[in-house]
C-alpha cells in the first residue's frame, strides 16, 4: 500500500530517541572521562613531585651525615613500595651514577648502565638542573624501550658545595588502564541507556501507533462498504477524538445509506442520479427479492432478484429481445432512463443467470469501457462498413479467427453496421468487438461516421 520505502512511526520514534540518547550520553561521558584523565594525571604528577622531593630531602640528610648506604636503600625501598615507579637514579653533577635501580632490568644490565653514566638527553638536562638550587624538573614522554608513557621527575640534592640529582621515573600504565576502563564503562553505560531508551520508545510508540493502526483498519472497512463494523478505538487523547469522529461518520453514513435504500426501493428514480452499478450493489447488498423495472427512451426491461442474487434479466426494444447476462450488460450502456423496484413473487421466474452479481457488475463496467473505445471508431449502427479494396501491407499475414471470418463475410462488400448486428449469430457486444478489430487491422473501413 505504501511501497517499499514505508517506515513505521514506531521505528522512527525509537530511532530518534536512540540517536538523542547516544549523542547526549556520549558527550556527557566524554567530558566526564576527560575530567577523570586530568584528575589522574594531576594526581600522578603531585605524587611524583612529593615522592621525589621526599627522597631528595632524605638523601641530602644522609649525605650530610656521611651515610652513603642510605642512598641505595632509599631508591630500592621507593621502587618496592610504589608500584607505578619504573626506575630511580642518584647521580653526581658530572653525570656519574651513584645509585641506579630498574624494575625491568637484570643486575648485569644495571651494572653496565652505572658504568656508562647518564648519557640520555633528559638525564643531562636533569644533572644541569641539579647543579643549582632549582625547583623539580619534570618531563612526560613515551619510553620506546618499555613502550609506555612515563613521567620523569628529577630534584636537586645540595650538600655544601656538592651537587647531586635524584631522578625517579613513574609509569603511566595504571593511568592508561583507568582511562581504558572508563571508556569501556562509558560504552557499556551508553549501550544500556540506548537499549532501555529504545525499549521505552517502542513501548510508548506502540501505545500511540496501535490505536492509529486499528483506526486505519476500521476506515478501510468503511471504504469497502462495511458500515456495520463499529469503531472500537477507545483512548482519551487526540486519537480517541478522531476515532469518535469516525464513528459518528460511520453511523451517519449508515443512516443515510438506509434512507437512500428506502427511497430507491419504494420510489421511482432516474439513472442519471443513481447509476446502475450503485443501484445493483444496493439491491444485492440489502438481500432484496423482487423485480427492478427499467424504462429507457426506447427500450424496457427488468432485472429479477432472489435474496440479493440476480437470477434473470430481460430487455425488449428496437434492437430486439435479450435475456440473461446479455440483457444486464445492455442496461449498463443506458445513459438515461428510470427505475422502480417492486417486491414480487419470483417463484415463476426462470433462472438464466448463474454468476454472482459482483461478476456481472465488473463485466458490465468492462464492456461499457470497451464500447466507449469501440464507439470512437464505429459511432453508431447507421454507419456503413465496407471491405477495404486496398488493404495496407502485411494484412495478408493476419490470421482471422473463425468468428471474425464469419462477421467479415456478413459485410459482403458494403453493409450498414446495424444490419450486420442483426444478421450476426453472435451477441451485439462480441460482434462490435470483431468489427472493431477488423477495422483496426485495415481489412474493413467505416463510412458515414
């Protein structure tokens, strides 16, 4: 009915709510996770600064007291007690390493690094900073050797005229894990909210669309002529108001239809006001039994009904006498005339029609349309039909049916259309059709249109 691109209102509402929820929750989570990341970064920075300052202060006190063993113990304990520390260094101002411990290296590797001294760029910068009483020196970068982001923190240790540097490197693995966990939680929360939103949208939209669907079904039943089906939509919103209006329309149509039926059954009417297909449908739908008398300008006939079924029809006029379906089809060509229905005893009426009244109406309408097309070529029975002496090329290849051949023989060179209809052994409509096909094929021509 609506084509392949039809999208239900339920789907539209659910999609809209899901999209809005995704946008709102995603934006909210983005800013929350961003604030969380800043909080974690700031927390790690503050912790690193405090721990580095504490270690540097303790090392200064140890150096002042001549306790060199405390330096090594201080770095070891710091790495042991704090999981986010990667390695620690205590170096002199010339870059030589006094203490070096790394969680990810063996003793042999540590010894090799101690002999080489601080050679990387940051270590040199840290040593230079350590030569003067300056604030903590910090730098954040990606350590390619460990494949992890780190926070490198260095602080000066000044004992007399000697300059030392304490350097602690903190891994950001836990910070990054917390970020990833936050994003995963955010995705799960977003999906859960979207799912709940879609379910709520489906529930709400179905509460809206179900009464509309029922109302559409009831309206379709009314459109098909069923005025007995009561509209049952009962809501207190605008849909209910619309359903109430439809119900009033149905009852009004039903009442008016009955009034029209009463008038049509008991009074004479004109076919230019009440068309024959509507009249037949009215009588048959009402289950009436009796005779429908038809009076035309030159013809007169009757259609007989038994409990709403057409059982017989007859027509007398200038064109002759006709019975059965052919008589009914001829009534369809009437453009004016009058009718009257009488409830009579039809027990003595012969049954010449066995097809249903719906089929008669459809076939009568089809023949009427076909006759309109034929009349454009053969306007009336007074036209003269002639055998075409010089038919167009290709007509010799046309294969005529036996019926068409019989009709063409009736023409005998030249004859009035009405005479051909009278002499034909076929009914008038079929004869007209065959004449039309013969004229269209170029085998016959019409004179005196």
